[in-house]
C-alpha cells in the first residue's frame, strides 16, 4: 500500500486501520477476523458527504437545492466506483475465495464502498483536515471539469419525459437468479403498456437504470447520450 499512500500524499500512523478498510466481509469470515470495512465505510460515507458539502458551500454561490443536487452527483455509487478504479483501489481489496471467483474485486458496490472505507480510515488516523484534503484532491477535478457522463440517471431523465407527455411508466421485475452473493436481476419497463426496454444488473436499481437507458435510446426526442 506504500505506493497508494504516496499517491494520496499521506503518512499513515495506524496501518491496521487501512488493512481493515480493504477487508471485505467474505475475507474476514474466511480468516476469522473480527473486523471488516463496513463500519469504516459507514463513517467514510459521512466524511465524504461533509467534505464535498463544505467545498460547495465555500466555493459556489448556488442555492441549497442545487448544491444538494451537485453533491449527490459526485458522491453517488457510480462516482465512488470511478474514483476507486482511477486510484486502483480494487487491487488492494481482500475478498474471500468465493467472492473472488465471482469478480468481487470489480463489483461496483464493493469497489465504491472501499473508497468510503478508506476515507473513513484516513479520518480516524489523520483527522478531518487530511481526509478533506485527500477527498477534494480526488473529487474537485471532476466537479471543475463537469465530468458527469458516468453519473447519468436514466430513470430520472425518462421520468421527466413521461411526466411531460402525461404517460404512465412501470418497472417490472421479471427475473431474479443466481446465488445470494452473485444475484442477477432482469427488469422490463413499460410506458402505457408498451414495452420500451429490458435491463439486467447485479441489483434491482442497476437493472432499472439499464432498462431506462434502453428505453431512452428508443425515444428519439430525448437526447442524453
């Protein structure tokens, strides 16, 4: 992890915290460890939210509603996943053999959680000022460059369209398969009983987003590409 610490420009005091931050529950269970990253992820979630909110309050003149919208874009799961992959955090994740077999080190939810767990560890180990600096060094360039392509909320875009057209939109879960640690969901989307798209994902929400994306591609009047 030395290279990672150098990239983040931090000098850790308690290395055990960082070991925990990268330990998935499947790894902890296999190695009879008492701790995994979940508690640090819970804390890191709030630290990241605060740091971004602090930045927006200090640097922008937007109203509360707009600041909330901007913050949500840059702390959503897709965004956290992007930050983690850009930093190569997935290479440090420790998962159990079963989870690794099913690509645990690349699962969006796990990779996104790791980012927050790491920030939680930095906060406990080095304090808020350091955690804030690290978080903003990573996220602010995305904000300043208006890098939002990977944050697209296709469900919201589609909902805006159907509301304007006064149409009804229904998401229907048609299939759920796979073991508990590797579920696959299939969702179909209908507008006034007309099937517009099908989406598959590792969660119901992800499948709904994929279905909405397909639906949007079929509706030429919506330009979100």
